C-alpha cells in the first residue's frame, strides 16, 4: 500500500512538473539564442535548420511559418523600453532608425497573431510608406485615435504585439546587440 | 518524511524527462501547425495562392500583410521538382520548410541575381543519383537539397505600398513548381 501510494505520488509530481514546464516554455516563447535590443527580441536561429526543439515546438503550437534567415529577421515587442506591457488604449511612439535592410515592415497583431480591425484598414507600415524626418529617422504613433503623420491604429484592443521584420539584412545569428543594430525606441507617451 | 522528499525528488526528475519528451514530440503531433493549416488549399506539387490575412480570417497567424504569398506543398517521392519564380519589382523571396515547418533554406531576388529565381529541389539521395555530366549542364541551376520528402515552399513578394499589391500578386501567380522530367540521356 505504501509503495503504491508512494509511486502514485511520484508520478503525479512528474506529470505536474513535466507538463507544467512544457506549458510555460510554450506560452512564454522560450528558445535558445534570443537577440534582444531594447524591447525588441528576435530568434534568428529559429529561421534555420538548426532551430532548437523549443523553437520547433513553439512554431508548431502557434501554427506559423517562421521567417527564414535567408529571407529576413523578425523582431517582436510586447512591452515598451521600460518593460510596461503595450496597451491598445495608450499612445505609444516608435522612434528612431532600423538596422540596414533592403526593406522592413512593422505590423501590429493581437497576442494570437491576428491582425486588428480598424476603421482605416491599416495593419502596419513598410519602409517605403513611412514619412521620415530630414535625418532619416522616423516616428510611428500607435494609438486608437486618428493622428497626423505615421499613424498605426490599435483598434482599442487591450494587448498587442509589434513585429518589425527586416528583409534582406545582415542581422543574423552572429549579430550582437550594439551600435550596428539600432532599433526604434518604444515609448508609452500617454495613457488615458 | 525523508521518504516523501525522495519520492518528490524522483518525481521531479521524471518530470524533467516528461517535459523534454513532450517538447520533442509536439511538432509531430500538432494538428494545427502551418503545414496542416495550408494543406487543404494547396494541392501537392502545384503553386497555390495563399489568401492575404485580414482581421476576420488568416490562413495562419503572424503573416506579414504587406506580402503577396503562395505556397507549393511538395512531395519528392516521385522525383525532383523544378521551381521558377519571376521576381517582382520590389522584393521577392522563396523559403523552404520541412514538413514540420523548419525553415532550412531561403533565397531572395538579389541573391538569385536574375529576373527569374530558378531552383531544383531534390533529396540528398536524388542529388547523389544525378549523373555527373548532368550536373555540369545543370551547373547554372541552383540545387536545393530537402532534408525531408515532403514540405512547403513559401513564395512571397512584397507590395511596398498597398497599391502595388496586384503587381506583387501577378508576379507570384506566374510562379511554377513542377516535377522535373526524367533525366535526358547524356549527349
């Protein structure tokens, strides 16, 4: 009886620890070799044949096709530079420049990776659409309210993620965060 | 007391094994991965356009709405495949994925350096079986080795502005992915 109870207890612990760790790893998007610059994170290795088992499992669970490294690199931001979660009811400003790339796009998704409906049918910007300052920098205002300049509407959703994809770029597995990879700063300007 | 602590420790160790096993098994058991989502609309060894994502429906999550895309779901068991993709004005890329959505190769229009991206896709075995002189005549074609018999080729063209989307779509529509004919006798 004691042996039965004991092994049952050990098996329950194993199930809770094992499945709990798997669930956490998949919902937090854990994978090896992240490249973090400010609030932006990319996993360049996920877009290669060397993708680790965590990256493979996460890709399968989300059901997306990862951006292949020969194509580009995708950076995701779900917080501002001070670590506060992005809120679709706030005014968030993306300001700065991007690393050298032939093209880039920035897109707003809800946490499930779906586009967010809005009145002007704008889901993101490409590097050619953006209005820039004289010095080449740009500013994108992410807010539910209509805004002059580069306005990316949030549709008022509570949580969203921004994905900045660099296409045909030198940023890759060997890139270290530093001066050669400047990413736009993400700042929450005001919250109602 | 010590007995229960030991059991908890043993259980946690076993839990680590359960964790690794589930992580490794997951891609093989997932029913909603990108390949399964795209398979109903993509016949084997044919280029099929992928509808652009909208807030209401998207073929898969995290698609870039600035791109026109198409997929070729391939099966190399009958022989190698020939792929040709005309490049669009802005940016065109071709990415290769295994059955379990691992990207193993990608090329873009600049790397291809031509107006048409032309590739031969085959398994390592098929590549080894190619007659040597065939390889010389085919030297100007790029050969990609697929690690798996089946997989996906994602063909994507950027529309730098929304107005150029139709241009990108028509470039993609001219892409071809067909089974290579039996090797010609050496001349």
